[in-house]
C-alpha cells in the first residue's frame, strides 16, 4: 500500500454446500459502506447451486473473482484465497455467516492512523433469526511486542467464560497480507486438526507484533445444530488429544512460555468437555455405551499427558473437581459430573 492510497481488503469466502445462506453472506460484504474490496469466492467443489451463484456475482460486480477447485476442505480453500489475494489486509469469512456493513469502514479509519499486523473484533451468535447480545469490551485495546503473546494469544487460546471476548476464530480478524506472505503462513487442514483456526493462529501469532482489538461485534456466526462442530463423531476424542499433543510440540518448537502451554492444556480440556457433551446428546447411543466411552477416555493412557498438565489452581469449584477426577482417573465421578452439567 502506497502512502495516501486507500486500504484494500481481500475477503476470502471458502464455499461448500451453503447455498441456503450464501447470498446473505456475499451481500453483507458487497454492501459494505467501504468499497475498496476484492471478494474471492473459493468454490471448494460444492455439490449444490453455489458454483452457479458465485459466477453470477462475478458477472455482476467486478470486485468479485471466483475460483472453482476440487474439494479439499476449509483450510486449503483459505490457502487458495491467500495465493490469489492482492489486498493490504486479508480476512476469511464462512459462507453461512455474515458481517456488519460498517466493518471495513471502521477498520479502514483505524488503520489510516496506524498499521497493525492483526485487527480483531467481536462475534455475536445468530440463532433463530436473532442476534445474541453479550457484554462488550469497554473500548479498543492495542497489544504490541511481548504483550501479543503474553496477553492476547494466551487469552485467545483460553479464557474462562471468555470475559475478554478474544476468540481463536479466523473469521473475526483482519491479517496483514504482507506479514502472511513474508512468513509463508498457510492454514492447516480441519481434516487433521479438530480446531484448525486455533492451531493455525497458534503458529501465526509467533510472528505477530501488533494487534488492535475493537469492542464491536462485526461478525455474526450462524448457529447450526447440524454442523460438524455440533455433531458427535467417534473419532472426536482421538482428534482432541492429537491436537493437544501437536500443540505442545509446536509450543516447544516456537519457544512459547509455560503460561501459553497451560492455556493450551485448558483449551484442550474445553475440547474434551465439548466432546463429552456431544457424546451425552448422541441419540443413537445407549446410556451403557456412553458410560463405556467415558470410562475408556478417562482410563486411556493416551490422555495422561493432558491430565497431568491441567492445573486446578485458579479454576472454579466444579471445574476443579472435574480436573481432580480426571487426574485420578475416577471415571464414575467424571460421569456424574458430566450428567450434572449436561444432563442426558
């Protein structure tokens, strides 16, 4: 970006089987009050009407470019967007979500005064036609140098009850495309990592030196009960522990602090709780089968490293009891606590 030239934003939309919601998503981007955008629609081999709809948008608006490719998953589609982007900043939105029409105008005004490696903003859930309201941060916050890792990254990885409103999602951030190109950053595949956004950000933020956090909820996440993130799968526990093991390896490789590693352990425990919750809600499994799976996970040696790294100190009473039960492999207690928390 040359001095005094308007900032250009590259918006990457990986698209797969979201025909019902895609128009809402694309329109929320094209109808922005700020116009200097390019919109890269990456059709990831979608089997529905999305490819045709993408082509129609490209014919109607010169800011839109379409890339049709063989299905390879969300992470690879984002990487295709990176390889074709020409903006100053790049962002990645999901095709079934949508954004506030003032998003880029607000961010552009902030970036005119000072450039940042990352600009983050808040997320609101959109469910049953309504936008959920959450307590907001009081104002914008800037993190620079060591603060990026010691504060922002640590709380982005894990923050009990998310009081800081930092999210590990890729969707609520603008990234300097120059930084991404400079370090050769690419997203990992969700087919390998159960939370590809978290793991990818764990890698990227090792090189981030400045973050601007805005209090506004500019991104609207469309809650879908049938999505993969809300559906139990037999390999969910295995993928959770695999991601934890790889995260610790990556932390050691990048020289992250013990505080970051503790946050990683707690993030993984959150993933474990999520898997237990989905297990208990799986209608196709009997109570006996659910108890057996919980016992199997609690007693598995594969999880010993995670259980060992979980700290009770600083956690609320119920969570402390849960961690204590995992550490001592009291699977009966774990089952009781899960039933109390999530029910049948």
